[in-house]
C-alpha cells in the first residue's frame, strides 16, 4: 500500500526524527467528502473497525441480547479486564457453551495491569481474555439463534460469515474487495476508508428503532466494554457527546458524530501512536470541540523518563 501522504511527524528535542504516512477521509453530515488526504478509495483491511458493522449483521441474522451491554461487548476489542471476561463467560453460558467453543487464539489481556494480574496469579494466555472474544461469543450466539452449525463458524463460506459480509457491503455501499484472516482468525473484509466512514455515519444516523442505531447506542452507552478502562476509544466516547469510535489494528480508527459527520483513517506503517493526533485534526475540521481532543492531540515522547517531544499531526 503506497497511497498515503505524510500525516504526522515525530519531534524529539525540537528535531524532526521521523514521520508517519497515511490516508484520512472526513465526511460531512450528508456523507459528502469534506476533506481528505491520501488515497481514500483504495481498499484497506479496517481490522477491528469492522466489528460494529459485523455486529449489525449478527443482529440482522437473529442475535437477540437482552442487555445492550452485551451488544457493546460483541463490538469490542476489549482489554481483558475482569469485567470483560465475566461478561463473555456469561454470554457463552447463556447458549450452553464454554470457553472451548471460542476459536480466537489464547492471549493475554491488552491491559498491562490486567495482564500483570493474570501472570501474578499463575495464569497465562486464554481465549476468553483475547480482545476479540466478545465478537466470537456473539458469532456463536448468532449461529445458535439462526439454527446454523457452530462448527467452523469463522470460515468465510459459513452462512454466518456470508451474512456479515452482506452487512458490511450494505453499510459501506461497496463490494468487499478482499477477504483476509484477521488476528483473531475470523474473516476481515476490505473496503475503502470512504466506505468505512460512510458505514459509521449510517450507524449514528439510523432511525431510533433500526439495528444500526441499536448497535451505536449500545457502544456509546458502554464504552468501557467496547475497549477498556482509560482506552482511547473509551475516552473519546465519554468526552464527545454522541461520538461513536472504534479503532483497529495497523493504525486504523473510525468515528462518527450524529448530525456532524464521520472520519476514517489508516496510518500506512501501522503505527498506533499516530492515529489520535491525526484524528483530532480531522474532528476539528468538522467543528468538533471538546477538552478530550486537546488531551489526545499529541502523543508524548520520553527521554530519561521525561517528556522531550511529541508525535503530532502534520495534516
């Protein structure tokens, strides 16, 4: 992928020691492109930013969850904290399943504190603490609700995955350009940044009774379940009223604000540290103002344990 332009610079002690290239698109409330940089039409793997779209597909396929907090977890890249794990286990039990039914790989929590606690207690990697276990639990429950086999539910030609692909294509307004294997083993579907931003705008613009609105409301009501304590997505959803956010691996993030617009971006080299400065710049182009944006506008660089510079937006 060589579609990016310089979006962020790395400044240490007043000296520019590097930069991050990427692409970003800003849509207004009507869905028209307000601003962009790089090639925003080339297909990318949105990674976990696909999860809310896949959750729409699950609900359309028959997934019914009494508690919207559970739906938020189905959309999550959770941090493996105890409250995440307890809820995933409860979801599985509700369908007569246990952790062995999950096909995401064993992993330690994304939260450093949670990972340290697991190791101190003599534990190790487990499927339920892997950040995608909520999505996988949702997939299993959808199969049960629809009467599909749970065997190889992660396979691209399983009826579940065919329905999820249809949802991604519907919401993004694009045909999926490629199907890959995500880090959790489930399919990841390639669409453009413009398609991702359009899909997120549909999530926050849906009618109150729509599946899209239901998914967006669940995520915004329970941001700690979508990510984790003090995670960037969590802080954004707490800090900007109505904002929906979902990050993905390899430098991807997508957000939307009702009646304002949407943003999707990818940092070309996958650097996660460059995402927030560029996202803040994009949101400000939409006129979004909130204290949290000032907190995320630069990522500090350390030298000798002290802040000596920052990663900051060029665009």
